[in-house]
C-alpha cells in the first residue's frame, strides 16, 4: 500500500482503503479502480491523500534501503572514533527495522 497525494494518482490505480471527504463521508470503497472523474471529484471535495494498493509510485522523499545505507556510509566516511562508529551501527540497525516494518505493512 502507498498513501499518495492526489497529484500522484493515475486512473487504473486501486484504492487500498475507503476514501473519505472532510465531513467523514465515504466517497469511494476499498478495492475500487480509480478513474479520471473520481480523481477530479476528490480534488473538488478537498481530499488530500488516497491510499492505493501496492507501491506504484517512487516518491521523491522515499529511498530504498540500499540508498539509505549508501548515504549512511558516506556520512561516516573517514570516521575513526569508536563512539561515533557505534552510533553508525545503531543507525544501520534502525534502517533495517524501518524497512522490515515496511515489508510487513505491504
């Protein structure tokens, strides 16, 4: 599943959960294939995000585990202080936990 801003929605995507307006009214059920008209209506009714099935879009702020680990290595390049290297290992463990949690949510 992936929670997307409306600007990322495309016809053919399927909703992962119901879509509500600001007043709490159900606009669309779970498992419904989105159409251009539905997306336009969501804009009109002030919907900000829709959760869709799968992960159809690579969002600019989302990175893969490999990308995050690579960035971590670059940040600690040349560091020899044992305390700082322990922090690096803790951060690495947190990244693994973060991505393990993402896999279980899918």
